[in-house]
C-alpha cells in the first residue's frame, strides 16, 4: 500500500532509501536503481540491499546475501531488475532518521531561457551543499514553472522533539 515501508520505518526512527512517490513499489524501484530523498546521503536503494529471497527460473528459492554462495545473484538484482528471478523478499539497510525538513519550491520560468537559468543555478548549487540536502528538479512539459522538492535530512539541524517546528533556519542556505 501507499508508503507502507515508510510508515513502519517511521515507528522505529529509521528510514530506508526508497523513491519519492509512496505509490511506487519498493522492490521494483530498488531493483532498477532507486533514487530518492536520501540518495545523496546513502546511495541508491540498490546500494542498500542486505539480502534478497529470489525464486529462480528453475523454481529454486534462493536466499542471497553478500556473504553466501549466492552473493552474485544479490549483486545482479541490485540494479539489474527482475531479470534474474522473482524477488519474494528484500532486506535493506535502515538508517537513523526521524524528522526531516522539506518542501516544494516553485521557480517561475515563463521562457526556455529562464528555465535553463534555473536548472543551471540548481546544478551549480547542489555540489556545494552537504550530502544531507536533496533536491529533485522536475521539468513539466510546457509549464511555465520549474518545481523542486527540497529536503534537509541532517538530524542535528532539524528539530527532533515531538511537536517541534522546523523553520527556514533548518533549510540549506
């Protein structure tokens, strides 16, 4: 269901690298790479595989880990998609993560030149930011805007107390 993995992780103060849309299935996204808000900090979802249970074409059920005889299969499904069998279980690294600060920034870009300037500025700004800052730029076809989702996940910067409010002082400069 919608965001099921995120909801379970949240109860334990952790998060896994998943996509940006809670409707996308974790296994399908992850086996094809899987970029999300935590990717700058922890890599792609596929980089965070710990184990996978795979039903092979011969019908064998294989438990693949980095330390067993099926480590090559785990390596293959981490970004190689479902071409290696049916994945029936996937174990991923969970990272300490409670509250984050984020939101949507809408950049008005009524011309291609303006949209180009916005994206170029974003491209040049991102490498100067800590790995805890994540920005996803969207280029809607024909729309006069360049929306960006911005997230700060540094647990030392974002207020963590129950009911605490984040402010722009928590956001990247």
